[in-house]
């Protein structure tokens, strides 16, 4: 499993979406000790960084897209990361002028 940095993910999303603003938060530490009941997928996860992220991004690329299509676009941009180490990705993708939660 490859671990990713906040900076790496931010740079990749910036290159794809040219955002007005972007914030990538590594939330891996919040998931220490969690696991799937019937799986050892997270057995022994110690909360080290690089596996769980929250992305808050504002870009004109999202204008006219549904929430699902925005999430699909972000997931597509980070496809390599999602199959090789990033386990969880919370996404808030907005077009300029739309309110954000944070």
C-alpha cells in the first residue's frame, strides 16, 4: 500500500481542475483502529497519515455538474491513489459562488 501526502493530492487536483480554492485535509489519524467486521482490510491500522482525506475544492470546472458528477470527476482525477493506498475520500466540490460548509 502506498501512502499519499496532502500536498501530492492537492497538486494533482490543482493540475486537473485549476481551482479558485482547494483544501486537502489528512484525516487518517481519525480512523486509527477501525476495521471492517468481516475483513482484515484495516487490521492493525495505526492511523498513520496518507490513507484518509477530506477535499474541499471550488472550481469553475464544476459549474453545471451534479453533485454525483463532481464526485466522479474528483475520483477519476485520483483514480491511481484510490486503488493504491487512499482508502477514504470525503469530497466537497463546489462551483464559484456556491456556499461551502467550511
